[in-house]
C-alpha cells in the first residue's frame, strides 16, 4: 500500500513535500546521490509535521548529515538513537535502514526494513505516539496478538516491534517472549477491546 493511501485512511491530510531542487541541493552539499525511494518520500510526505516530527524526527534535507559513512535522516525524540543509510548502499533503489545510538563509539546495525517500508513504519509510529489523543495501552498475550494480526490491513515488523493498522487505528506492539505491550491510538475515539 502506498504511504498516501494509508495516511488518508487514518485521517491525515498531507502537506506538500520538499521540492526536488531542495532535495538535490542538500544531497549535493553532502556529496551523495539519493536513491528513488528516498527522493520520492521527501517529495511526497516528509513535510507533514504530524507524521515526521510529532515524536521521533525525520530530518529535513537541510538537517541531513554524514556520520560514520551513513547519511543520517532521522533522530529519536531524546536524541539517543539515529537512523541512517550506509553511503555505499545509496546506489540501491530502496536501501536497508541502519540504527545506532548517538553515544561514542557509534555502532551501526541493520534494521529489518528497507527505506520505503521504514519511513511508513516511522510515520505511523509518530502518529500513534505523538499526534493522536485517544491513546490506549494494555498488555496482551500471543493469542490476542494473533487475533489483532488476523484483522490487520497492514502489519510491519521491525526490531522487536510491530506497527499494525486495523481500520483507522494504529497499534504499536512492543514484543516480548509471551507477553507484549500494546499502544493503540486513532484520530477518533475507539475501544481497543473490540479488536481483541
């Protein structure tokens, strides 16, 4: 599913993205050539505050920087975690995203997602954690998680977390061994128990 379709489904109106000239200017200033997945994301979606800055921050083109041969494009809300793409992988159409803590020495590790999927994951996570005001939390077991996943129209797994979309409800699940912590949020009020 395309980002715009999903964001419309959860009630977000997109603002205009960055102009190609702006993206090109800042990528050239860092001496990098961006793949189509990153260019498309920034042209279409990366300027919608509710999705890109309400919790973790997807950096604007002028905020991009190079750290340990990675183009850093996002930072965690407390500045502890960085997300980037290895410069050598920018020649791929949709490169794997890497994660690191900002403390020295910085060690980068692969996420489980390519950029196009990771960017959607991050936008939905930001909406659930920082934009919508109908937050519900609870702990669930594997049976309840499977029930939720069966109803999902979108289910993205990354690094011990799932982002699940059911109707217009965004569900972030922090995965444990047998028990999991669920955070659900939506633009409109809802009762998460109806989905379990």
